[in-house]
C-alpha cells in the first residue's frame, strides 16, 4: 500500500516524519513536556508562528496592528495587547511548530 499526503508519496512523507529529530528549540522560547499546559506571564515571548484563540478573544484583543513595516513587531504588540486585555497566555507542551531559518530582512 502506498502512503499519500497532499498528493505526495512515501519518500516525502517518511522524510517529514523524521523532522522532529532534526529540530532545535529556539533558545528564547520555553519547552514543556508533551501533553502539559503551562500558564505564563511572559507575553513578550508571544510569536504568531503557532497560536490559537477564540474569535471572541481575537476581537477583545483587537487583532494585529497593520502599521508595522517588516516582520516581528506585530507579534510583540499583539502579545502586549493580550496582556493588557487580561487574556491568558498558555504554552502547550508537544505543540511543536517548525520554522525554516532565514536572515532578517533589512
């Protein structure tokens, strides 16, 4: 039987299964054991790379500011707006996100 994922066959799928073993944690981000949830007050660490919230919380926070040029500032701003709105920040252990490194744009 051939495994398919999004139209791609086994060699690609097998390579993706091993990506976790190659990943390195970001030194500025917390790593928690799988299947744990840790409440945090470190809103300055918020990254929109991987997060979820309800539509009600999104509206309460006010969404992302679109006035920033480049990248990254809107994440810090959003995290601080979430703090000000009293929205809790939880880190979920095992909810990994993978990001390909790239140089910062100038």
